[in-house]
């Protein structure tokens, strides 16, 4: 082929690639998934040596109408009666991840004396907002309705999560304790509000409307919100404005533990939620680090138990969980 034809062909291919990125979120999402999945696998592998040997796991389907409606329940021999049931929701920017990514961390928590339910949900673009909120709510209902058969105590549930999972956990708690907000979201709370004893949140995004801009973060936010809202101009997507947890917490929100690293680009989101909860409930404990903390702590720092900050986060979480009173 002559040089001119090569140039025309290359321009044509480039045009198709650009068109693909403009017409669908899928090309960007596949890139994000590849990066996130690699990071999650690395974090999980590093946790292997910290996993106790006596933890058992059982898998259940929590809802018949959702393909990904599975959860794992982890227990150890030293789980005391009456300890909170931790329901963990994995992260992944709403577009990647699975419960297996956080399985080793869930086992670590189980080894510290808790029952842990590790929940899967359908990621975007296969499902859009608020489907994951609805799925996690149904997982809570399943755990509560079947607690005798499952051998668990679901009267004291702690909703927990990391990154996007922290947002889903926090929003699920918010709709459970606030029927008016649940109505605006379009998802019914599936358990009694008193069952939600607390929320344990790491590195979450709690007001996506405050994110955006240029650079890699802007591209990431634009791609994931397009996939999760179902509309490229996600700020105009009907009902998507209800995704903000910061703007929808009330005095009924349960006690919270919130943390993020000092070098996490989403760190200000955790600070904003903590500030809102302090003003509305006064029941929030935080673990934040000074700006000059070294080495800098990036997104999902808590999963690295080989560094002092990761071990501190685990100890603080366990201490907070054990001190958590039952809700009236």
C-alpha cells in the first residue's frame, strides 16, 4: 500500500477508536477494569500471609432475580456470641471488582472475632444506579430472614465497604434509616433501621457531584459515572443526583468509622462525610493522616497490613467494632 493510503487507513482507524470512546463507556471501562483488577489481585496476594487458618466460608445466593446476587459468610472458631455482623461491599469504581477481591481482608476480620458477609453486586454498565443499593438491601434482608439457618446473628449489622463499596454501604444505611430518602432514590429499605448498628467506611466517594475536572481523575470520573448513570451527561441523568450521601444524611444515620489516606485523591470525600455526620449525629470516629505523613498513603491503603498505617487502620477498626453498642 502506498504511503498516502497507509496514512488514510491509520486516520480511519484512529477515527473509529475516538468514535468508540465517544459513543460508549465500554472502551474506557475495560481499561479501568484491567488496571483495578491487577491492583486488587496484588493487594489480595499480599494479604495471604495474614489470613488465619481457622476461618470457614460458605456461599449463598441472596436473591433469585439477580445473576450476581451471591455472598460469602466467613467465621472463625473464636467468634463470640453477639458480636456485630459485618456486611462488606467491595469497591471498584462501580465498574469493576468482585467479592473475591476482598476475601482475604474479610477473613482477617473474621479471625478477629467477627462474622463477615462479603457481598457481590452487579457492576456497571451491566447494571446502573441504584441497582447495587437495591441488591445490598436485599442481601441484608436475606441475612436477617435466614439468620437461624445460617448460624449468624443479624440483629447488629455493620455495613462496611471500600471505595465505591463504601459509597454503596453508606447509601444503603442512609435509605434504611430515612424512608423519605429511600423514596427519592427509589429503593426500599429491607430491614428494620435499628438493625444497622454502624458503618465502617474506607476511601469512599460520597458526593460524586463534587468530582470531575481534567486529567486522569476527570477521565475516570466521567467514564465511571457515564457507565453507572447510563447517560454520558451524567449530571442530567434522571434521579442520579440522589447518589450524594453527604447531602442526604440525617440525625438517624448510624455511628460511623471513616478513614482515607493522605495521598488518596478521594480523601476529601471522606473528610466531607465525616464533617456532615459530626454536625448531624456527633457519632463519627475518623482515622485521617497529616498531609506530610510519609510514606504517602494512597487509595485503599488499609488493605496493606505490611505497613504501620494499614495495621493501625485494622486495630482501630476492630476496637471501634468491639465498642459499638447495640442500637436501641
